[in-house]
C-alpha cells in the first residue's frame, strides 16, 4: 500500500514537472521573430543595402513564399524619398516593383505568390511632401519564371495629371 502511494505521488510529480502545471517551473520567454531576423532575412537586407537602400518594411518578406517583398528607402535620403519595393522569390532577389523608384510605397498584403503594394498619388502641382490624389494598389504575381503586375502601375512622370512620382536617387 505504501509502495503504491509512493508510485502514485511520484507519477503526479512527474506530470507536474513535464506539463509545467503548478507554477513552480521556470520557462524561457518566447523570442519574437522581429527580435531575431532569420538568416534569409539578414541576407535579403544585405542585398538591399548593397543596392544603396535601407529597409523600411520587412513584414511582407517570407523566404518560403514564391513572391515576397521588402520596401526600402534610398540610404542617402534625408526625407524618406525615393522608395523601392524589392521582390523576392523564395528568399532570392528577382527585381524591383518598377524600373524607377517611387516617392512613397507601402506593403499592403501578401499571399504565397502575390504581393499588393500601395503607391501614394500626386497631382502635378503637389509638393513632394503632400500627395493629394489618393493611392493606388498594384498587385504583383509570381508566374513561375518572373514577376508581373496584375494592375496598372501609376505613371512616374511629375507632369502627369496623377502620378506615383518617380524620384531619382542621385542625392
């Protein structure tokens, strides 16, 4: 009888220790993914830096997706312009959203093969600080070999009635 009670008590203690029930077991705090970037994100950020840009949004990057994105600003910028969206296939850079940088870009959402970006839009008389023409959403899709836009990309010209304002990064 005493042996059986000892066995039952030892099993209960083991259950408490293994499950953490009872409050006496110390547990390590979980580490947020944003606190420790993955090696693949580190490589992506280094690639962007080598192009002269500094990441501003990394939430759209997923090394396992067919298409993901990191939004960045030109590193020499004093006002946050110009910006580019760097597109990645399974963690490898495959290009940028457009041939010329834009004034302001935002990552909106992603699936495993589509990235949606938002572009601030300017009337031709708007100063660079203050777009008043709303925003355009452009979806980019990975089509097994390359990235293609699924929606019209706003024009880049400052003289267009409404544009995304291509901004040169020449300092």
